[in-house]
């Protein structure tokens, strides 16, 4: 792909992501580029992000009820 095609593809994907609205997903507020780096700006999540619970070394241990509720929320967002 040429650089122009890659930029168009990226812009299309960012536009699509910005239109997704669901209570279990954070909203994309904007994006920026600096050199080869691309920055996506999402709304602030006061309780932390899901990846904190999944990948952090100091993550809290989730009970099965909380795990199930997270899975239900993710599945609902993917509908």
C-alpha cells in the first residue's frame, strides 16, 4: 500500500471508531499525528481501564461474579 492509501485507511478506521457509542466503551475524542506516531485520545475512565484488571501486576483479584459481569459487558459491546 502506498502512504496515501495507508493514511486513507487509517482515517476511515478512526472515523468509524469515533462513531461507535455504547455504555461499555469509552468514546474516542480525537487523534493526532507526530512524525510516524499516531495518538488516539479517549475519554477519561475514572475506575481505570479493563487492561489494568487483565494485565497489571498489582491488579485486584476479581471474583467470579465480577468476571462474569465484565464478560457480559464486553459481549454486549461487540453486538
